[in-house]
């Protein structure tokens, strides 16, 4: 792209630039529209596979979406969910920790925090899970994952920190996140 721009400038100003100042500006990097479309198509295919419970096929599709558009927040998030559904909790945790930075709005920030809390529950890190559930609840008190697995502090009796309601079984917790698929 840069070379094409330089060639055009040389053609416009001629080969003798001794008395002329040529300003070469680097054009912003844009992904071709075909890649964005391909990324969205792979994302949708991944979500369909995930809804069917086919986590490994979903992981494949989400990775394809990210090959086409590495900044696709939804492909990153759902890849983390698919990894969790497959039982790859450390990978899911790392992925979700990365994706939190790219959440498009507070609702999605709360969802990612709640999903991180859930992943930590599966990893047996209950105290850390409570911290993420508290973060999610502070943003969105009606978050579905938080409502199922976390009970906030009892403000009436001032009993301190909140506590967990129950532990998730199999992939039930990740199934709750599927409600967030648009």
C-alpha cells in the first residue's frame, strides 16, 4: 500500500524532485472489507457451534474469525467461553483477562468480569471468583451469572463480604452466557 502511494507521488511530481518538496504520508491501515465479513461469518458459525455444545468446533471457528480480524472483541470473548466449556480453564482465564480491555460498553465489561468469576470457580479459586463477581455486580447488579452464583453482602446486617451461593456443575455456568448471544 505504501509503495503504491509512493509510486503515485513520483508519477505526479515527476522524477526530478530537486526543487520540489514531496510529503509522503502513511495511509492508515484498514482491513479489507472482505476480511471483516469473513471474520463476522466465522464468528456467527462459532456461536452456532457453541449453542449446540460443540466447543471444539466453536474454538476452531472463533480462531478463524480472529485470523481475519484480531480485534474482534466478540470472537475473543466467545473463544474464552468455548475454551471454558471444553474445560480449558487456564486458557479461558487468560483469554478473558485479555478481552476485558476491549469491552465495548459497561454491560459487556460486567459480563466479562462475571465470566472470569465463573472460570475461577471452575478452577477452584473461590476467593478470586468473589472479587470478579463483585466487580460485575457493581457495574450490572442484574447480571445473570452473578445472580446465580454470588450473593452480595448483607447490607441489613452488615455481614461483610459477599459469598458464593453454589458451585457450577459441568458446563452449566457457561451455558448461562449463551443468553448473551445476539
